[in-house]
C-alpha cells in the first residue's frame, strides 16, 4: 500500500546529504514499521548496491526498488543491483516530452518499448512505469502509454502529480480513469506545493489506487510529497488497517529531521511535540472528562505524551477538575479567586503553570480567603 521514497525523493531535497550508515538505519526503521516497498534511490546514486546488500543481510523483507530514467543503459545498471522492482520514469506531458527529452510522442513510445522490454528480458522481477507530470498530460495519450507498458510486461503505473496542482476530487477522477482503462496496479506520487499531498494520497487509495508514495516528514523536491507518518497514521488509526506499527514513528521522524537539518514544528501532525498539549479551558476540561472528546487517537499509539496545563485561558471547569486530580478539591464557589490568580500569573509568565505553581497559588488563595496568611 505504501512506497517509501525517503531515500530517493527525500534525498533530492535541497542540501540533504545523508551518510550511508544513516541511510541503512532509516531504511531499516521504515521496514520495521511494516512499509511494503522502499525505494532505496536512483540508478547511478553512490552506494546503492552496498545499501541493498546491507538491508538484505539484516533480513529486511520489504520490496526494494530503484528509480531509473527511461534509458536502456540505466536498466542494465539497475539489473545488477539485486533489487525487486524497477521504477522507470516516463514523462508524458507534451511540455516534458519536447523540452526535457527533446522528442515527440512517437519517439517517447519507442523509448518506452525499448526500455521496458529490456527490463523484462534482464529478469527484473517487477516493472513499474512512472507517468511523470501526468496531471498536465493528454490523458488519452498517457493511458495509451500505460497500456503499452502493460503489454511489455510492466505490472504497475505510477501517476505523478509532479507540480502538486491536484485536489482530492481531481485525484479521485484520475485514479478511476486509469483503473477503468488498464488492468494494472496503480500508484500515486503527490507533491505538496499547495499543501494537498497527504489528502491526495489518502483519497487516491480510497478511490482504488493500490500504492501511494510517501517520505518521512514529506521531504523531497521543493515542498516535498505525502508524509509517511501522516498517511500511515490515517490508514492505521482512522481507517483501521492493521498494517503499520506507529510506535516508532516519532523516533524515525526525529532521525530524518536531524540529518535533513529541518525542524519538526511542535504542532506538526503525528510528529509534533505539542499535538496532545492543551491549556484552553474548554479542551482541558473535556479531555479530563473523556480524551475522545478532543483527541483523534490515543497519544500512546504514536509514542506521544498528553500534556495538560492551566494558564491564561483556564476556566472554572478545567481548574476544578484538575485540582481534584491533584488532590486539591475545592468547592465551586471558592474557585473564582483561584482561576483569576492562575490567569494573572500565567499571563505574566507567558506560559501555562506547572503543578508546583498551582499548588502554591491554591495555598496562597486559601490564606487570603481565610484572612490569616
């Protein structure tokens, strides 16, 4: 269902240089999550054979694939890497055909026939053809290319929204168009230029796609692609597919963030440090009553921690419930002064208060109420 391309698409991120030992560690952790296919790099990338060998030696059972241009020489090189799948890139928009490949549709068809036919004869187990920039291409021509690839032995087409211009509704239409026109596995590769990548990937899978490309933290060219942790979390925690082990996902995100030299925003979905932190009175009170009211899943499912605080946004309900949990139960009529004191102190401090600060405020308020401090 998921093709992780952190080591290929992610490695193309500007300024991202990852040592071989770390690439092996990343791929091992991704495989341990249960991801079915790992695209380990592109033909010509240094150390690919060593990487594949190291993962095989570790007993990694995920399908290992490599990206290749639509050129015979690169197919020969890919065949010697010991990979399971070759992902052949085939630009199908007229702009890419003319400006990038300097050919025409007839010339592209010849390239496809020569390259895919060679991959099949080289004994590569699975052949996948990526229809690059398909969302700006003549759809009938792109479908013809898919049918040609199938006739040559390809088992999968990979539909690439190269500029991230699609929306979920349009992605659903695209997947259904190809699913109805050719009997092949369908993969989707969604870029995130307009913030649609994860939504588009999930929608594509719901619409009949068999595979979605992802990378850890969504890293890749420009704004990146669909994020592994987001798509996997939705499949496991919302759609209830018992496939991916999410327990180690935060550590994996931290590893990739460190070596890609990018910060993980504290409110980033799935991986952020504060996504289960709350101080708003309504939300704190609700979570204390029943976490399902305001949390989409148990934080423990992704190794996260729930953090509740009282601050300038605190209300009587949240203060009363939290104080009861701290063993400091107070009658409702006495909470007004405590709430005001909490709001005042937190506002001046610019943060929620710690438990010991709450204790001190309650003690002080008791003194003031009793008149004998």
